[in-house]
C-alpha cells in the first residue's frame, strides 16, 4: 500500500516541477494558458505540499506494516517455542 503513496508523491512532485517551470516561461509560449507566474508558483507550491504529505503517509504506512510483520513473526516464534517445550 505504501508503494501507491510513493507513486502518487512522485507524480505530484513531477507536476509541481512542471508548474514551477511554467512560471519561468514567457506568456507568448503559453497561448490559452494562464500567463500569471504567481498562479503557476502557487499551483507548484500546493502540488509539492501534497506530494510531500503523500510521501510522509507512504513512509508511515510502510513503518506500520513493518511493525505489524515483526510482531506477527515474534508471536509465531513464541508459539513455536511454547509448542516445542510442551512436546519435550
């Protein structure tokens, strides 16, 4: 599941870079698009913010999945140890 958040973060950050680049392009190269550079910078800022938030969510979900896996492994190891000691 964390992989989905990483992919989302990467795509949002890519679009943020593209939007930041659009603020540097002169308005004559952008027919039909908003030529206001501050609008492109604002869009880039929000896309970068959402990209960083989704990356943080991906990292946190990966950590929680790892903790869940390790606790399950420890539980199974304790169960095997009890079972082995009962059989002796």
